[in-house]
C-alpha cells in the first residue's frame, strides 16, 4: 500500500516515520479510541516501525489526559492511579527494573565519585519526563538524588505538588528552563510512546545530560505478543500511544542520537494484574510472567543507556 493521503482535518496529518524519515506505510488495522475515534495503525515500509499515522496533533492528544485518564484506566488494569496500592506497585516495578538494569552499580559509583571530589557532597541530579504525579521523583529523592519531573497533565502534577515534589507542567521538548549538561540521569517511564517526536526526545536528552550521563526508559515493546494480539494487544491504546518500538529499533535510534546501550530487560506476559482474578488466571500469570522474562520476549521493555562522547 502506498503512502496514505493526508487527512483534511487540521488536527490529524500524515507525518514522516520518526526512525527512517520515509512516508510509505502499510496499513495493519484501524483501531478505535476510548472516544470512538478511528485511527490507522501502520507499519513503515522502510524500517518496520509500527505507529499511529496519520497522527493527531499535540493539542488533540493532550486533551486525552484529563482527570478520567488517571482515575478510570481499567483497560490498563487499575482504576485509580493515585491510590496508595498503585503507588506501591509502580515503585515495586521501578525497584525491580533498576536492579535488572544494573543501575545500582552506576548509582553507587556516582555517589562515590561526587564524595571524593568535594568535601561538601552535591547530590546527583535527575529528571523524570512524563512523570505523572511524581512517583519516580519521590522514589529517587529517597535514594539521595536531587529529583524533578515534567508532565503535560495538570491533573496529575497537582497530586505530586501536594507532596511537595518539584514537578513542572509542560512539554519536555519545549521546556526552556532545563540547562544543557546539567543532569546525571533522565528517565522516561512508559512515556516515550506518547511523544510525537521520539528522535527529538533522544537528542534533547543528549544535550541535557552530563558527559557519560544515563538515560533510563521503559516502553511497550512491539514483539511476539504484540503481533499475536494485534489490535487487541493490551498496549494498543490509541491515540495516547503513537509509537510501538521493537528493541532493535530503540537501540538504533538511541545510537544515532549519541547513546550506547548498557543493559535491557523485557517483562510482561500480556496478562494484566486485575482487582479480581480467577485462580486459573492468577496461576497462568504466575507461571508465564517469569518465563517470558527469562526468554526475553516480554511486551514491556526497560533499557539503560549511557551518553557517549561521539555523536552523529
């Protein structure tokens, strides 16, 4: 199938593939959003990146992140993102991912280096982009970091600010107060797939990080489970999710923007935790989750990147 025609709507337009720049796509299927709007999910003929295209513009997507988005996301397995139960589960995943990514080794060496350089130890700095209510900001503060976040949704940031967290409301790519070469780490927890220009995200991250700084990201992974489930895949949420990367595609794009991969881990069997699970469902999940992680075929992936001296 040749490149799809550009929509007449000013809110939706065909965009070049963010990985290879081509505008030639094969239609996979049409998926309805929670608002009953239809979006095309396509595969780039140049690099095979799966994406929503034509895409709604930033303003149209931003309208999806209202208060209900965080309170009634039952398709993702929870009813209230701000609940204490959800906070504990999210932080458990942070803890496990960082351990699997061998981030603890880097963190320990960073604290040691800073302490050796100065009698008055300065805290390492980190920014969580797409931080929602700031769970990871709080998580890193408790680990001895100077942590801040940035988030589009004012509904989500209000919850974090109640806890005294430093969270900026806005678009990561348009934020002007962030200083170049000022951060030891940037994180994107399940947020890159929401962003219109992932390449620009990597490029800006590169400019903000100190030499050999780290980038941690997690995102839904387009692999075996996604292909098997098709439009019914649990992360095929449109138009909030605009891109569905494979592992090689993410490593390629990051490498083109000045990052090398340190480690990765995949997890998630496709069985989402629910409030009420039958014995069979619970047993299947308990068996499949560790198995799918062992064979590296999970439908979520977390990656630990290091900024390199060479760029381009």
